[in-house]
């Protein structure tokens, strides 16, 4: 039982280390107060329901 517990602790430590490394690589560890440009959402026009810009009538292709 004691060897299994040691192994589990080693696995947990390795996972935590990899998680920290990945967070650093992705920039997830940066403070939220850093110099980051503010992200703004773009508005996107969506087609009105029932109005299609083109038909799907296969007979029009001939």
C-alpha cells in the first residue's frame, strides 16, 4: 500500500508541474491586471429567418 501511495503522489506532482508549464505556455498564469488590450465583440449580421440568399432548388442548375 505504501508504494502505491508514493506512486500516486509522484503522479500528482508530475501532473501539477505539467499543468503549470502548460498554463505558462498558454499565458494563463498572467495577472488579470496586466497590459492586455481590451477585447470587444464584433456585431455580425445574421440572415432573417425564412429569407435565404440563394435557393437550394437543384432544378435551377440546369
